[in-house]
């Protein structure tokens, strides 16, 4: 079977804008509620809060003229760090067998 992934999926590419809008349309309420996510490629042991920020600039008629999505982590000391979009591709809910380890953070 041929590889069906796009060869370019990056900011300023219409495909990314379309995918983000589709996800927001279908999952906005879940994103607002929050979730426990784990990055299996991150060797760190300290929990952090991961924020998804959506910024929209509207014209006088309230039509969106610019939209951006940003990701930020905040650690236990309150320090914030921007997160590279490519790093968000590896985060996922923890495996069910490990869920109790994360219950204390919710």
C-alpha cells in the first residue's frame, strides 16, 4: 500500500490549517476539559501542565482574519516553556495499565 501521508504538513500549509480546524470543531469541548497525556520519548519524571492556546484575530465584522495555535508547558515552579509543535506528535493518553499512577495529578 502506498504511503498516504502528506509530504509537507507544517504551519502556513493549508492542510495543517484544515486539520486543526477539523480537530477543534469535533473536539473543542474535550480540549477545554483537559486530559492526562504522556510523552514516551520524554525521560523527565516531573509532571508539567501542557496548554493548548488558540489565538484568533478578527476584523470589524468579527470574521477571523488570522488564527494561530501555540503549545506551552508550565512546570511545578511556574516556569513556562514554549513547546515545539513536532513534539506534540508523540504525546498520548497513558496506557491503561499505568493509569492509576496518573490519577493523583487529576
